[in-house]
C-alpha cells in the first residue's frame, strides 16, 4: 500500500474532486467507530479567529451534503445537519492511500478515513 502525505491544498483538491459523489467517512475515536455516508455537495473551511484556548481547532473542514450516520450499534440515522465537520490544526496529519483510494485525516482525537462509495 502506497501512502502520500498531503499538503492542505492537495487535501482540498482531492476532496473537491469528490463533489457530486457519495462519500463514506469512517471516524475512529478511541473504541468508537462511526460510519457516515454523505452525498457531497460542497467542501468548505472555516477559520476560528476567536479561539478561547489551545484545545480548540484552528480550522474546521466542512463537508456539505445530506447523509446518514451509522454508529457502533449498527443503527443508521440522518445526520442532524447537512454539514459534517472535522476539526483541523496545523499539525493535523493528512495522507492519501493510493491502493485504497482513501484520504486519511489524523487529529488528536480521532482518525477519519474518507473515500468515494
């Protein structure tokens, strides 16, 4: 399996190439696994100019689209909002696994795997 580390621009380019497609986002946080399916309409970023402490992310990746979330229990429910957010910081790792065509975003709290379905 070949991995490439991505700049923010490369991550953005790969995500925007998925617009108009259904994507799957697997979020692994501690022992929890959430699987989200989104009909991706848009990709945006929000910068937090008013961080209150160092625990808040500097940027938020916003995946816009209607979707569902499947929890560890196996229940799929609609996303509460048409925007799925991932907190990003300067030291967030961004990778692309060429063999699996997956984008991997690793933060302090979770690992996200994003791919076209």
